[in-house]
C-alpha cells in the first residue's frame, strides 16, 4: 500500500508541473493548471483532486480505481468528411448540435464557433481528446480569471484548451461540457487535405457565461 501511494504521489507531482513553461493559446492570457475532482465509485477511496490534462487524469484513474472502464477511442475521428476538398475560408456562425450530443441535453447552449482562427490539428487526435473528456468523472475548475486558459487535452500536437474570462473561479458540471464545446468546433470546422490524406480541424467556441474552448495545433510539449 505504501508503494502504491508513492507511485500515486509521483504521478500527481508530475501533473502539478503540467502548465509550467507552456505558452498560452492567446496573447496576453495566462496559463493555469486545470483541476477537477474525481469521484470514485469503488469503496475505500476518497475523492481525489487531480491537476493536468485529461490524459493525465486517466493515468491516475488507472492506478487508483482498478477495473474502472476506460474510454474506447474512435479511430476514425468525429468529422463527417465525404471526400477531398479545399480549406474553407474563416467563418463565424452558430455551431450545430453534433450527432453525439446527449438526447436529454438537446437544448444545451452550443456557443458561437469561429473556424480556422488557429493552426489546424489532426482531427483524429482531437477526437481522441473529446472521447477522453466526455467520459471523465468529475467537475472541472478554472480560474479565477479573466484571461486564464488551461490545456485540458494534449496529444500528438493536438490540443483542446478551456479559457475563463470571468473574474472568479468557474466550475462546470462535467468535463462533458468542454468535450461538446470541442465537438461543435470539430463538427463545423474540419476539412480533408488530399495531399497529406489527413483531416484537419481548428477553431474557438464562445459561450455566453464568459468561457470558451479552443481546438488547435500545439507543438509546445504536446
């Protein structure tokens, strides 16, 4: 048991340094560590506050809650791409509700999406991050702001950021809300590059309660 907690402490100690030295996605913004509270459904473990990306959080879950179901990733991505096409011009419009939205929350706020305002990331890697976020058990906390961003997902140079422009700490009911904010971007802002045979996506999704989600390419320790 002592060895277990030593391993857990080492993992969480590494997560605390996640935001150190990385650049904010928006000039003038600060980078913050995103924290969330993991609620175990297995007796014998107290809730744990974890800091880092969603990939880091699942590592902690894997160590602390043996047998907890892990996400099944969608290897084909989430974009509905029928064939090769040119890169669209930047647009601003209300995002459409993606097909993966929960039926009991069909009336949720979808925000306002700006496409291609950031360097594009591989859509498949972004889709993995969305899947990880959708199933993470806990409540994300960001801030206090304004002008604070935390990188909630990062893999293969593809990042999802969550930004808080409130002057107080902002807490969402679940990471699913961030996942769907990213999904709205992915659903609207993707294109197929026939030269690299790759689907690319990027954009920013603004919500009325002064928070937003960014999907973009990110080579900064990602």
